[in-house]
C-alpha cells in the first residue's frame, strides 16, 4: 500500500485555516494556496536523491551535495490545480508542467476529461499530480490513470484537503501512488463536497460561481 502523509508543519496548518475561512477573498486565497503549495513541495521532494559534488568556495573545496539530476513533472488537474503550480515551481523551477482537464459531473460526480497535454518524456519523469481537493477521488484516480496509460511510472499525488473516501479510492485504484495532504477532513456531503473543507476550490481561486 502506498503511503499517506499528512503535512502538519505549523506554517502549512496556519495558512490552511486562513484558506478555509469563508471571509478570505480570491486574491488572498490564491496567494495562500500558492504559499502552501510551495511549503508542501518541500516535503514531497524529501526523497529526491543527492549526489556528491566538490564546490570551490573563495577559500577551499567544499564536499557538498546537489540533486542527482532527477527530472520532475508537475501535473495540475484543471482548473483548481493551477493555483498550486507557481508555488511549486518556485522550489522546482526546472520542472515541466503537464495539464489534465477534468470536471466533475454535478449529477453523477464522475470525472469528465476535456483536456490533456503532457511533456513527451513523462515516462522518465517523477510526476506530482496536484489538486487542492481530493473528494470522492474520482478526478485524481482518472488523472493518474491517464498518466499511466501514457507511460508514467513514478507518480505522487499532492492535495490540500482530502476526504477519507477520496484517500481510500485512490489507494485502492493506485497502490503505488504516495499521497501527500495538508489535512484529512471528516466526510463528504450529499453533493460530494468535503466537510468542513473550503467550499469550491476552483470558484474561490478564480472568483467564479
Ligand atoms: C474539483 C477539484 C477536484 C475535484 C475533486 O474540481 O479541484 O479536481 O473537484 O473531486 P473528486 O475527488 O470527487 O473527483 P471540479 O470538478 O469542481 O472542477 P474545477 O477545478 O474546474 O472547478
Ligand atoms: N471540489 C471542490 O472544489 N470542493 C470540494 O469540497 C469537493 C470537490
């Protein structure tokens, strides 16, 4: 079974509380989502391998470490996943970004694909699928399925808030995908919204209704 990690760093938890607050407007919401994504990227990349390097400082040679040339791909699920891309790129600027467009049918709650554009070499990349919300898990599972169908092998999933139902669904469908979240909430309501959650992530990010 892949691992589930709840990132409980105080800065992440503080900012997540502000994100949840219904009084937080779109501008601040966007800024906070970006900041939390950046902080989460720090933990999600913790297992990246290092290599030894010699660095010539102004006074001597330092036996140092650098990333061992790992190729990374970020895959936001449109549209709310877009809000997390820039924060992650600040820490992983060389990452390539692929996009998977999915929306949940409001009646069936099943994901409908409308866009997919990925780097050509995804099979060689460490992919991080990003979406603020993991509710039923249908969208994340479908996105991961698309990536695997196109050759991806090494995939992680990073979300701000997850429902237990969504975690269970992804873990069942994709036993090889580690999941990183900032919070696991109580449940889903009858419309598939996470309780207490933060409402509709896409609408809050982009000011739509
Ligand atoms: C939201 C969210 C996830 C999905 C989660 O997107 O950003 O992609 O719902 O729900 P699930 O786990 O039940 O699939 P939404 O479908 O509202 O589209 P949007 O990002 O375009 O608003
Ligand atoms: N999508 C959202 O944006 N919010 C939820 O609570 C569930 C799905």
